[in-house]
C-alpha cells in the first residue's frame, strides 16, 4: 500500500477532506493544477438568518520532474469570501474568516521536494502533523470539530502552535509498507494577544491590553510534532500523534507564567467518507495549555473527543451524525484575575446532517447543531458571553468543487 509521490506530496501533505484538482497544464517536466470550492449557505443561529460564506477557497499546485527520481512541488491556497461581510461567528475554521469582509486571506503556502523512496520535505504554511491524527472527523461542512485540538485559541486556524494550518513549518513525511509518518518543527517566534470579542469593544486585543482589559500577551516560540498512521486493513486506519511547544503569558495584572503547550492522542477510521457505504471515525486527545475558553482564557488541561458516523447510499444521499466534547472541567482558569476559580468549561454538541452528493463535485446539504455545553460560572454575565457562540443552529447550502 505504499503511496505514490503524487499521493504523498499533493494529498497526504495537505490532508484536505474531499480535496480535488483539475490539471490545467502538463508537459514532460511540469504540471499545474487548480482546485478549491465555493460554498454558499443560509444559516440560522444566534437569533439571525443570513447568507454566509462557507470557507470557500482556491488553490494552485505546481509539480516539476527533477533528476534521479526527485520532484519539486509547491501549493498556494487562499480563502475566498465572495458573498460579503457577515457578523455571525459560527465557523470552526477561523473567527477572522467568518467575520472578515476581505475577498482573499492566506490559508496555505509551501514548497517541497519529494522522492518515492526518500519521502517529502516541505517548508511553509501547511497542515500540521497533528491533523493526520484527527482529520477523520472533520467532514461536517458547517459545524465541524472544535474538540480535536486543531483549531486552537478560540477556534482560530491552528497556525500559532502548528496543529492546524501551521505557520513557518518544516515537515518531513515518508511511508514504509502500511505505515506512514510525519515529523515537523515550527521555526518561529511570535507575540500575539488573546481576548474576548465583545460587541462595541472591537477585536483589537493589543489595544485592549494597553487599556488594562482582560487581554493576555503571549510570546510563543518553537513547536515540534509528529504523527504515525497504520493502514491496518483496506477499511481500518489507526493514527497517533503528539505536538509540543512553550510560551510565556503576561496578564493584564502584570503577572507572568511560562507554560508548556502539549497535546497527544489517537484516532481510528473505518471506511471512506466519500465512498458508498458505512463510515465511522473517532479520535481522543489529552492536552495542557493548548487552547482557550470562549473568553480567551488559557485552559490548564482538558480532554477532547470527536466522533462521526455516516452512510453514503448509491443514490448520493449521505446522512451523518457527529458528537464532540472538549471538557476542561472546573478549576481550569490559571490566570491571576478576579474570576471564579471553579468556572466550568465543557463544550459539547451534536451535529446531524444530510448531504446530497449530486456528483463528486457538487453537494447540496442541510446540517443542524444541538448544543449541550456547560459553561457554569458565578458571574452570570460571563456565563452568557461564554455560551453565545455555542448556540443551536440550522444551515442549508451548496458546495461547488472545482
């Protein structure tokens, strides 16, 4: 089952669910592909109904045959917002993406070398090795996983710690028989600010930090990660992985801590989501200082579980149901501020949906989310702010894949 170079370089490296591309040019040395999709949906949540962008994107892939069996390749991908601005925050991809009126924003950009025997080496913004462990439940179009540790720091894109679309990542991949693996280092030093988005206060966390608000200044250094995949049978795939980093946090009170960001876990997959028949997937992770709650406060430790079950019929109908939970329990708030130390953070929800796969590149869908979260706090205003982005919702849409 050893993968070809095209599969390992342009698919395994990316691991984008339902990825496809059209070859627009090819000669005896070079090939160019274009891919992506446009996703338009009508969503009802948080008391509003709007037409919104469903993380639409466009990407270009370039491959060049080199000497001695080597290939050079690059991938460039941008998020596209063709439908205008929306203030509804619903996407697990990124708060910025769902709220921005910008037409383009950067999603991926990397270059690499690959060989059938020696594997692939890539440098740039790319899917982290951790995503190999948990991608198997990330197939919902509207409310996909917020418990896998991928989209960290209140549902951003995982760029900070390299578990999602990591910035400045160096990654090596190879496979031997039924086993494949990925190793990566994220070589960067970054300073950013985290805070709660409150209506009327804007989202300039640095400004709010300077004004003495509850924002946090974070200095984040290198991260390291790895994952292994075992194709146990034609139907069963097992995964495991880890990601680690360190950072310093300065609170608005002037106090400071140094913390280790750690996540590790396993996953299992039965079948293929895009093929006819039954599909089942689940993953589990334990993490420390890896994410924030809905107010931007660092979570000391938690566990996450994601699961997804679907069945694709020959007529193109694909019902599915998924269950996600990210449980930090109580006593998870470590920063020294005036909050209840026994606040409870348990993000828990069920998503049910029906996709009509008209053909492999055109899908009509309806999805609904039911929330069962627990954000208990002695401060009821704070509890309400924690809950607002986790409300129930219903969406219908169409995804047109290039």
